[in-house]
């Protein structure tokens, strides 16, 4: 598709109604892969039991493993921990929100992003509790 074709196609689109605008960004319910759903359940259980605290990222760490890391890996872990904490907070808020479905593609994507962050450290050191 050329740029001109794209521009013409966009220009032909009608305006959204107010209702369509409101519903455009809402998550849609849909199946999640079992491994994502299982991980999400485990994560929620850890939060509910107080074993990890979304407001205290250090609570995510297996301190025994973390304390044995060399300085380079501690620094990497500390930098990643900030992003992981934010992602867990977003996942937890989304999952517990009564206005969003507990199984949907958006939530699965959020979990996959968390795994990717986690894997950047855990490919070498199993430092997180989850």
C-alpha cells in the first residue's frame, strides 16, 4: 500500500460516535494460554499472602541468591527490578479491576512482557521469587 493509498483510506473513515470512542480502548475478554493464566494465579497468590509487595520491589528477590551475585549482576538486577515492579503493579491493578476481564489478550501481553524482563536476569541467576 502506498502512502497515498493509506492517506485516502484514512480520509474515507467516518467519525466515531461518542459510544465508539468510549469503547475503543476497552480490553476484550478472550482466552489466555494456560501458562500465562497459571503464572498470573501464582503471582496473585504471592501478593495476597504478603510474600511479595508491589510497593516494595526488594520483596520480589530471593535474597539468598541476590546476596551471592557479583556487583555487575546486582546492578543489572537492581535496574531491571524497577521495571519489573512497575509491570507487576500494572498487572495486579488490571487483574483486580472489576471493570476488566481476568482473561484477555491485553493481560497475556502484560504477563509476557514481565517474563521477558525477568528472563533478562534469570537466564543467569534465579533471583526472583516468582
